[in-house]
């Protein structure tokens, strides 16, 4: 048996697995053993995680099972990969060693706290499935606490919500949270949320979504400001403590809810691979035009763990769209390799910029395409929803999200607090 092992079931890993599995079934390649290893037995549709945080989407509608996915010929193992032995052609998991002939590394990424004191202990992240519920629970817990206290200063703190990081995740989250607090107004009439709540977006750069076109940054700033969101640009965080967010200039933003979306970094699995074995850039592993590890043509690296520049010398972004393209390419490349197709060295990866789509709240969005066309407002919001529905692979999840969105049009969101044991101290 020729053993193909995929580490990770994110966008890149799952797309590679689907492509290879379809090829195995279509070409009756009975001598290929396809194995997917992940520490969770589901695929998380992260672009909708912020909607879970704002009560817009049911958390169970943003996950799709990986095990026996659509009856495809693949073997799934739920386990944590501890290390990769590139020289020995094996990976080490908590359950033991797994050998491979071809390896695809796509473990994803994790939130980057940049070593800032207090972030890990006191801020909330938006990376794993449970994070969405944690943010929603924190907001609701703050409102419940505010409704019981007579201290006006404490009420203001509890009604202040801060998001650190003005990238794509940050602007989408803050726009949706603005809508969520408006919905919650009728549930907490004693707090007068519309008047007293404050939503703050903090970005260290001079503009929002700094990696995108300046026109998009300007539209984001205009839309979010119009929605009453306080935006602080050129603002760096020194630390996070019991008071709230301590800025670099010494000012303190007193807040009960802090969500950190300031950046990502490669996982510990990738970080632990010594640079004597692989070449890295910004923590990500450099790959060749076939997305292979340089010097080891049997190892492919895709998704947030891979570093590759396009024909213009611009790094391929760590986005879901890029990950899907990389996963599909590697899947096709490996199939041609296993089938003995001639001339596959001419088959190289080329990233195609599909444009940018952002949802900035109720009926507000941006859809910017590669040809320079930009659709704003309701049209951008509608385009965002259509495209994301297409990318959801499970029909059950797709129908669930459609139901959630339809109900939300009538201002019906999830307003129940579901976790009373794991919330951090408010």
C-alpha cells in the first residue's frame, strides 16, 4: 500500500483529502491508503465563527463531521500529532507512530498574542469552535452583572466591549456585535444599552484591514463609524489586566469583554520543526512551486503553515480561499504522481486572487473583485452570504445557516447564556 497521510482537517487539509479520495474512487486506485489525522473529528467553518459569537448562527451549524465524509475512501484518526520525523518518514502522535510515503502538513494556525502580558489569561480568542460561544456567554454575563450593580462606573465597564485587531476577522466581528447589542436592548430594558453600551475597535496600524486595498480600508472605516463604533487606529496594547486594556501610552480602557483578533501564528507542531531541517519565513515553512518541502519532495505543506510568493513576489495570504486552492492543487498533483502521469513537474501552483468579501453588520458589506470592481452596502452583504453558502460543504450545515439567517432578519438571535462554569472572571 502507498500511504498518503494528511495532518489537519481545516480548509486546506479537507480539500486535499476530498480531491484525493474522489480520485481514488474514480480511478479505482486500490493500492492507496489515505489517512487524515486531526485532534478534532469535525471541520470548523471559521468564517462564520464570529456569527456564533454574536448569536447570529447556531454553533452546531458551523461544523461538519470529517469521519466517513460522504462515504469517501479515507481513514480518519482523531489524535494529536506531537512531532514530525521527516528523515524517518513518520509522524508521532499521542497513540504512537504513523509511517507515510507522502505527507501533507496542514495543521492550521493559532492566535498570536505577540507575547503581550495578560492576553492569554484575560482576553477571549476566536479560533476554535468553543470560542464563539465563549464570547457570546461573556457578553451576556456582563449584561447580567450590570443589571444587578448600582455602581455607574462598573456598569459602564461591563457595557464596554473591545475588539483588538482591525483585520478581516476584527471588522466583521465588531460589526456583528454592534447589531447583537441592539437586539439585546429589549431583553435588558433597565440598562438602556443603545445609550450606554460602547464598542471599541483597536488597531495598531494606521488603517483597518491593513493587508487589503486602501479603498476597502476607507469603506470599512466609514461604515463602522456610521454604526457608532469607536475606532482607535495607531493604537498599541501594552498589557491586559483586571482593569481592562492598558495601552502603550498608559491609558486604560475599562471593559468587561476583550476579544483578541490581532493575528495568527503557526502551530507548535510547525514551530518545533527545526530550521536546520526546513527553511522558514515568519515562522511559516517555505515551499517550492509544487507546495513541497524543499529537499523533501514527499512532504507537502499547505494552508497557514506554508510560505510561498506569487509571480509578483507577494506572499500568498493565509486565507480560507488560498488554503482551498492549495489543497485542491496538492490533491491533484498527488493523484497524477500516484498514477505515474508524465510531465507533472510542469504542473505548478498558481494562486488566484478571488477578491475580498466582508460582512460589516446588518445589510452592510463589501465585495471587492480582482478586476477592481467593488460592491458596497446591501449588494456586498448579499454577495458575501451567497459565496459563503457555496463554500459550506455539508448540506445540513448549509440549510441550518440559511434558517439562522432567515430568523435573524426578524431580529431573532440566540440570547441564552449556556456556560456558567468556564467563563473567566469578569
